[in-house]
């Protein structure tokens, strides 16, 4: 059981410089042959910031990690992902993130047991202090080990 | 595929797009390339030994790989930069050898501030009929006027 009181918990952040080559590599990986991604000043694909999600937080990693919040990572699956695009992301931008747990709901699973849905919300801010993106990651923890 | 972005006047609520080209012969190489680009090296997506040990028939794709492919069909349709919201839910695993069919349906057409917006429902289904991803997109479309 995960406690509802974790809603609002700050999860720390990281930062990333948006590189042209990384955009091109990412576009190729999602099979996108749009010539815009080959230009000097390409746009960022809609899910590009996933390339940042797997970077470790800066040393020390302030904020709580999922395991510290009582989640059993072996039972956690990625259930969904949501984006709100607030502004442009350009090559050379330095994006900083801050994350928090924004929601937690429980549902009875079809095969019995409780499923806990945890939403972690990350705001991406550029070097001018403008919020350009909100990303929400929805995780589900099953009551038994996933098999 | 065509990259002639749609105009607001050309879209009606209830319109369905079912003629987008399929994505054929998904392979392990697709997953490995996505792992490299995204940094997600969960072995379930590239190591058959690990995936079969926990009961999967083989490796399967990252949910965000399928979501990324879906997003590129959406941006080819509405234009990169016109997307305002994009959301996906993961429903099934994508296994090597499968083909993907991607469809969209316009659910709502409206004004928001000075933008002409549409909301669309999205889906990715494999050639076995398994729904892999459902989703939704909100876009601001250019006007012909």
C-alpha cells in the first residue's frame, strides 16, 4: 500500500542542453523522416524529453526517489505518458526540470488485487526561466509481482 | 508519407483517418535504436534471456517507442509545433515481427482564445488485433482564411 500523503512530494530535478545531433538521433529512432529534423535549427519531437528522463539527477539527487516513497520498482510498470506543450524547445536551450508526485489513485484490478496509479509531473524550464513543457508519467504498481 | 499539414476548415468532428501507411516488420533493431536514443536500457527491450526468464515470449518494445512513432504520424498530420497536448496509455506489448496500424478520429473542433483547435483520439493496433497504445492529441490548426 502506498500512502496518499506522498502527493506533492518533490522529486528533485536534472538539466540538459538540447543538442541538434540528439534530436536527429531521436527522430530517426521513432522512424520520423521529416526533413525538418535534418535542418540547422530543428524542432524537438513531441516525446524528445524522454532522452532526459533516464539521466541521473545531479549528484546527491535531492528529493525523494520512487523506492523511498514506498514503491516496489519490481512491481511498477509505465502505464501512460502525457505532455502539455507550453513553448518552443530549440537547439542550444538549457532545460532544467523539477518533478513532484501529482496524483495517486487506487483501482481494483480485473484479476483481483489493488492497482496503484502514481502520477509524477515534471516541469521543464528553459534558460530564460520560461516553462516550456509539462510531462506527466503515470506508473502503475500491481499488488503482486509482475510475471 | 505526405506532410501536407491539415487546415482547420478541412477537419470535421467525427472524421476518421484510417489510410495511414502501416509500420511493417518491427524488429529488435528498432528497440535497440530507441534504447540508444532515449537512454532507456531496460533489458526487457533488448535481452531475450531476461525477458523470457520472467515469462514474456521475447523482448518487447518500449511503450515510448510506439508512442514516439504515433507522435510522428500526428505531427505529419497537424504540423510539428502545432501540438498543444499529447497523451498515451500503454495497453499491450509490441513484439518483433508485428506490423502497426495507426488511426485517428477527430472528436472535437473548437476555438480556444485565438487558436483553432481540434482534439483527436489515437490508436495503435498490431496485426494480431491487439491494441498497443491509445492516446489523444490537441492541436492548433492553421486557417485558410
